[in-house]
C-alpha cells in the first residue's frame, strides 16, 4: 500500500454536502431572498421589525436553513432605501413621459406626526399655506408641476382652501363625498337616526353579552339561518351602517327569538317594534343604491371619467323605486341626498375640469 501524499487534504463536511453550507451574504440566492423580504415589507406595508420576529425567523429557517437574515438596521439603511430609489426613478420616468399628470392626495395624523401622502409633512401646522408650499415642493421634486392636470382631494376645509390658494385644478374624492352627503342627508335624519340608534344598541348587546351571543347561535341553528355574526357599524364609513341594518334584517327571526331573554332592565331600549322592523326593509333597499355606488367609487381602478356616469346611475336608480309603496318616504330623503351629491361632486367636477376637456 502506498503512503498517502502529504498534499492530499481530507474534504470538509460542507464540501461533501454542499447543501448544508451556509449561504454567504454575497451568494446570489441570499441576495435574492433578502431583496424579496424587503419588497414584502414595502408591498404589504409591514414594519421593518418583522425581520426580528421569532415566527418569521422560524419560517425562513424551514424554507432555507442555510440563509441568515440580515439585521433590521440593514433593511432600513440599505435594502428599503434602494427599493425607494428604484421605484422613485421609475415614477419620475413615467411622469416625464406622460403628457399630463393627475394625482390623488390624502393627509392624516399619526403618532403626533402629520403626514401628507406617504411623505412626512415638514410643517407643524397644517394650514392651507403650508400645504400649498409642501405640494409645490413635492410636485417640483417629482417633475409634476408643469404638467399637473387635476388634483383629487378630500373635503377637509384646509385641503379645499389649499387648492384655492395654490390655484390647483381639483375635484373632490367621490367616495369621501358620498360618506359626507349620506351621513348628513340620510343617517342624520331624525327618524332614521332614532331607528339606527336602536339597532346599534341591539348589536352592542350581542357584542357584549356572551349569553345572548350563544343564544343567537342556537337560534340560528334552530331556524336554519346563516351563522353570520351581527355587524357593528363604524362612524367613518356610512356603508357599515347599511351592512349592520342589512344583517339585522337577515337575522330578524333569530333576534326575536333571543330578545325575551334580554335582562328586563335593559330590554326596553333594545327592541324594535313591528313597525320599525318593517321600516328597515325599505330603508336598506333605498340605501343599497348608494352602497353600490360607494363600492364602485372606492375601487382602486375607478377614474375621474366615471364620476358623471356614476351619479347619473344613482339618479336613475332613485327614479325607478320612488313610486313603490313604503319606499316613498325614504326615497325622498335619498333624493335630497342625491341633490347634495350633485352639488358637491357633479357640479364641482364639471366646473373644475371643463377647461381641461
């Protein structure tokens, strides 16, 4: 037997089993995984801290044991800024290429900081003048100022005033305008307000009483009704009230079966009379016209060219049901709401875009 050459080296475990070798930070697969994680954070609006979550790390360990996830600081310092630069360059390219540019604006407060769109608002006070200054700076930075066509905005006073001060051609957001006119014109009507208040108390009772909730489930089983939960409306979305009322109508028989078991002390203001139950049907039917419009207006693909057709469609729908028995009273209320919608959106749209057509 010949002696082993001194130059021969015994292979390592990683050389024998390359699939067990940890991926280096420069490995193409590791680079790809890191970039996809960063894109997920941006696309899904996730906090950067997700990369430190134990569950997320376990998932990555299962999918690719050789991969070591970079630190939170690495993502916030390198990966996400890199994506921002890439996307912003693409947007600037498309904006420069377009003949006209139109934008949608929004503004909100968060954690004691005011934000405009997805860009931090640099001023302490969000006055019309400050908003105009910020918008002009942003439009200039993105190359939009010279080709700006229309600004879509909400109905907040400071935003409306900013449009006037900055002399921006603008139109109100149809979805936001619907929220205001339906709430002011319909839901604040005294009769409708009293009716929905009682419905809200009924829903609140089932939300806070475990016993009543269980009885409701049992009643649904006995009556063969869908095992749907009662819906609580939200003040910022008028159509959540529509869904609340519609669900109560669906579960009427189950609710009536449970109501006698309500505590006597609180039962009086948590019951609907036969007449009130009857009134819910035409109210919900008339509301459905505006619900369908709200869904259409809230679509991510809706354009300003659809504003006039949408409002005209509402007008035709109201006309079709206005002479039907119990609908008459509510239709008159919703017809008045439609007039408000036309005043706030339709006429404003025509006036502010006529010069652009």
